[in-house]
């Protein structure tokens, strides 16, 4: 015989439809979104990983000053690699973005066609899909590059540009102002030598066994290449952000999403457990009778656990269906909005199924079992006597009789529902963490932009291009000649210009993401960096200090990018500069440390544009535009997501407060009924039963705001340290606090109105019918 | 050997100065199929004794043997099985499951037995045919108590324990319920132990046990057993 208690379950749903519906919807949406995310993430990671083989992604590439001849190529290839020409030109679009154009590749870094066709004729081009999307360009449109019209024949994904980093040293990519494209070989052949950048991709004849070996091999290779040609840039694949950033970022999002799901499940499990506890209190006599009749505790635990588990299971199944159908596409679009990923095929993801179906149900079972086991541990007699306290003698808290009756009454309601309010606080905390994250993301980026604008060292920083080969001791004569020529050609008449030396080193602290630190050697009486530096004093930028938690007296150890050679500096102080992780010292000191020569300099600070230096000597220009690249890209890729996060947070807030205040009203339904009989007005009853919850909600909100701000600060720092290069200081505008408080209050007012309605529906005969 | 044997049952509540001896050594034997009424004023210990017999409370001393099984040696799990196999409970409050119909509430009891009575037939015996699809809140107090009796006896327990089953009912309904219990006792042969403070009910019992201050003051077989229908108070 089937357990007749099971027949209660559908009736329970009908009887408490509102509660089950909101929990169900929340779980379906949450599980659906996260399942969709995990499926999209997994499918795209799979596509991304498979792409290494499928599109024969390079093991690295290097840029040379001049085109390599056959002998040089042979010499380089004798190091166990095969070289592939991957020349490109860079042209500016009429809307201001830079497009890096390659000839269609057939051997290495082959191109994934996402839409349309590959270019075949002259004036035809295939644009990177994401770049095109960002500029609302599609197949058939015309794009004007360097004054020349190209017809877009297709949208493509270049596997070596899954993330549109213009330079590997950039702290963030910028898919608005930088894009890649391909043209036919014939079209490419028409570009002049002046326009060409000599980029060579390489593949190892025998792949290194592991990352350590790859590092060694690539370092040896760099030395070998350096001996043959003048290197402008050297990027082994494992260091190539344009290739690797996407994979790393997709992996880190996954962990965050799973944590988010489990937090929602745990909160919902506690909401269910509190609801069930309330039901158990209400049904104590029935439970006592059932236990006295021979029902085991296990049978009753299973019975009361059934609803939460069924709801979670159905939600998980439907959520997964939703995930695999609708949400997967939404999440894939989110990725496609940030990365230039190739096409993907949906891959059945057993792990995602486990994480979004089995784990939530198990979590729900464990939490509910734990609470129900404790709750149902009482003897049948205790249930029959409604003596449900596990404590031996539970005395009523003594309240000062001088307090007004209403106040004492409300305190009793507060005490009676302490567990509910605790869950409410935790839930509000969780919702507020999400809400605040959604609310502060944009202000943080805007604030960062303001900070950068306010404390830029100079409007323009020109980093001069000193080819790596010029530093090579092996070719001293060549180096000397190049140096003399370089020094002559990089002098400027611009009166605003101030020389500085520059050197880039890499951090060594592996608990953070490894990143490049720009070391400035400045003039002693610099007009741009307001530091009175003497001797070997070393200042670090405030962004550097903040990110790595450094202060005066600490020692920083940095290393050469491609060598093991390390340098240690003792921090003399911090210089207020938020735009980058930088180190400041005197020019003499820097030149001495890196053995650059006394008069050596690497760039200019200037508040006006320098126009009298040949562009080929200018490696990069650090101006407002380049410094705000990070924020622009983040706004672009995360803006919509943040709105979703805020919406989700508000939904959780409303659902939690609604469910918990509903429980409180239901728990007191009989007393409410009695107060009605006694003649209390609706307003008075609301003051007794709704006001305590209102006070608690306001308190929870008020406490949650600073606590959340503190928590987000910690999360932010951890995120910045572990997931991103560069530093965006954490900043919360007052407006965000007001928005949080306001939205909390408005949400609660909606819930309170519903509760007021619920109170008005409590029948007066309830108190009379249920008298025992 | 008697079907139910109670020997030297003592039960205390509290400790130290506030220790109250509720049962001070109860010895009692009941035959199978006997209708036994426990009478006594409030605080005499009759409900406590019933709860100890029912295995939902523990005695401090003494032993209870039902059909050769001693309950004091049983752990909680075995006690549950014991209750499941041998006992049916009826309380003053009906304690029906509010969102199950009359029939389903009875099935809740039937589920516990390997050989339950026929539910439909029992509903007929209980006089609840017309109400079998109603929820408890659609029933009168008497109908609810009938349903509670149905739930208790559907598993055909060896002993039916009734704690003031008519305590919340009016005269006519009380008599109906008593008649029903009488019918059940006769039809199914269950041993009935009923706690009541209604002195008149003793007249329908086979055995009358009067308790006062935790002790049995009187324990006798009723020679002039009346039918429930003829009771008056």
C-alpha cells in the first residue's frame, strides 16, 4: 500500500500555491540560468580547447623589424620549429577603431567562418564577428579602412584572437577600438612594405611535454631568434593573452556561478526548513498521534522532506531543460559579447547536470534532513502535549512591565520568530551582495575613469620603441650604430616633453596573477611626477601598493619577463597614481640598475602631442584613451550582465522577505483570529504582527548595507588579485547605498501590502474552531 | 498468562523538591478482548498509565507485558514497531490530518498494518459513507472522532487505547462514539483500555479500574455490564 500521507503533497501545493510557485520559479530560473551557463561554458570551452587542434593554433609568434630572409628563417627553424608568415597591416576605420588585417591563413591559426563567406575578391574583407557586432556591422555592409572601402563578405573568429588584445602587455582588451580581419591573399599582396608588420607564427616540431619545458624551450628559442633578427615582440602561446585570457576567464566564471547557485539553494533549503518547522508546530498533535500509532520518525521525516525535494527536483529538471534550450543561448550570447569565440556545438555536460540537479537536491535533502531530524526527535508525547521545546524548561523572556503593551507584544513576536529573522538577514545579505555588485560595477568603472583623468602623469606618454636586438651584447657594433641612430631620431622639439627611462619587469608573487610592472626612471625635477627622488629611492604607484598590500619599507621582487633574473627594491613610499602598476625612481638609478647607459631614455611625458618623432620609434602612446580601455571593455561586456544581477538580487530579496513574513503571519493566524474576535482593528493587528517584521527588515537592510559594502570590498580585492591584471580601486558612491536602501524598502512595502491582505483574510472562526 | 500484564509501574515527574509521584506502583492484568475503563479524577495518573501502556511514555519502575512482550526493554525503534503492530490510539482531540479526506485519514492507519481491515467496510461500520470524501473541517466533532476511531482500528490493533474519547463531545455524540467503540470491541475482538472521568462509562466495561493519587483504589470485573446505548449521565 502506498503511503496515504503522500496524497497530502498535491493538496499542499494547491493550499500554498503562492509559496511553492515563487520558490519553484526562483529555483527554475536560477538552475536554468546556471545550467545554461555551465552548458554554454563547457561547450564553448570545449570548442575553445578543440580549437587549438582544429584551427592549428600557433605555439607562439614574434614580430621582426624587417622581413626575414630564407637563410634567417632556416636558421630559426633549425631550432625545432616551423615558421609561418602571418604578416599584417593595421588600418584605422572611419569610426576610429584600429583593424589588424591578415591574409587568410591556411596552415596555422586557420580561421573559423561564423557567417557569410571568406573574402575572395579585392575590396572584400571578413571581419572579426565580435568587432562587427560591436559596431553593428554585418555581412554585406561596407567598412571604410584607411579611406578604402571594403565589402564585408563574412564574419569570422580568429583562433589566435579569441580575446581582442591589441598588445599582449595590455591590461585589458578593447573590442570597440580594436578588431581583426582577413582579406584574400591577393588583396593582402597589394599592401605596401611600409604598411606591413612582419609577424611570424611558429609551431614546434615536437610539442614540449609540459608548461615548464615549454617555458625553457621558448626562452631558448627567443635567444636563438634574437641572434638572427631584430625582434620587436616575442609572444609564446602560453603568455599570449589574446589566446589564453578567454579560457582562463571562462573557467573562473564557472566557479562563481556554481557558488551563486549553491547559495541560492542553501537559502531556499532553509526557507523550506523553516516553513516545514512551522507546519510541524502546527501539526504537532497529528504528528504525536501518528507517532503514537506507530509511524516511525524516518517515515515522517521523509514525508515532510518530500515537498522541498520534489520541488527542487522538478525545478532542477525543468531548469536543466530551460538551461539546455533557452538559457544556453543567452549565456552563449554573453560569451560571444565578450569574446571572439568560434562556433560551438552543445555538449552534454554530465558535470553540469550533477552540479545543477544532483547537488541542489542533495543540499536540499541534507539541510532539511538535519533540521527535521532535530525537530522530530521529540517523543510522541511531547508532540501530543505540544511541548516542542528541546530545552528542558523554556522560560519566557522577562520584559519590563513599564513597556507599552504593544511594544511588549511586538517583542514577543520578534522573539518567537528569531530563527526566521536570522534566515531573513542571511538572505538579505546574499541578495544585497548581488545587488551591490550589480550597482557598484559601473560606478567603480566611472570612478576609475575619473581617477585616471584626474591624476594622469601626463596627457601623453610616449614609450619609444627600442628593439630587443639593440640590447644584444653579441652585436655590439650593430647595437652602437642603432643606438646612435635611435638617439638622434627620437629627440623632440616639443617643449612640454620630458624624458624618462622605462623598463618592464614582471611580478613574482604567484598568489596574484603575474603581471607586468612598468618602471619609470624620472628626472630629478620632473614637471610630471611630483616626487623629490634621490639616490636609490623607489616609489610605487598607489594602485600597485593597494593591489599587493605594499607599504613603505616593504621589498618588492620583480623579474625579467623572459629570464629568471630578478631585481629587488625597497619601497620608499607611495605615489598617488591609479592608472597603472608602476614603480618610480630616478632616471639615473633605473639606467644603472638595468645597465642602460647614463643618457639612455625610453620615452617622453608630454601634455601636448609630440609630432616630430617618426611613428616607428614610438612603441606605444599612453593617453586617456588607452588608459580607459579596461573600463570601456568592462562596461561593454558586463553592463547588461550587471542589470541582470540587480534584477535577480531584487527577486531574491522579495521572495525571501515574502516567504518569511508569510510564515510569521501563518504561524500566528490563530492569534490574529483571536485578536480580531477581541475587537482589534486591522491597523492594530498590523502593528502587532507586521510592524515587527518591518522593523526587522529595515534593521537587516541597514546592517546589511555596510556589511555588504565590506564584503564586496574583500571580494573585489580577491577578484582583482586573482582574476585580473591591473587594479581598479573599490569605490561605492553614496547613491548606491541610497539605491540599496530604497529598493529594499520598496520591495518590502510590496510584501507588507500582501501581508496586510493576508491578515484581513484570516477568518475569525479559526480561533474558535481550533480550540483544544 | 493474561494478555496485558502491568506490574509495579511507578512514574515520577520532576526531581528533588519538585518531584511528583504520579504512579506509585500499579499492578493490573487485562484479558484479551476485554473492555477496561480507567476511571479517576484529574491528576490521578490514568492518562500517564495509558501512555506508558501505549509505549509513548516510560515508567521509572515496573514492567508491562503485552502478549508476552515486555515493553521496558525495548528501545525507541522497537517501541515504534510495537505500537505499529499492536496498538491503536484515540485521543480526546481527533488529530486528523486536515488536508486528507475521511477515507484517506483512515488509510493513514491502514498503511501501518500488514493485514488491515477493509477500509470501505469499516467506513460503513463507522457510519461515514456519506462523508468519506470530505475533509475533517467539513465534519462535526462526532464525525471527526468516528474518523479518528476508524484510523485507530483499521489496522486491527490488539489493544485500542482511548484517552477521553468523548471528552470534547456532547451527550448524544458521546453515546454514539461509545456505541461505536463497543461495536468495534465486539466485532473485531480488540482489547479496549479507555481513560475517562465519566463515571457512567464504567457500566459498559468488562473491567473497571479506579485510580486515585497514582494508585489503584478499585479493580473489579463488571458483572452487570450495560450496553452503551443504555448509558445515561
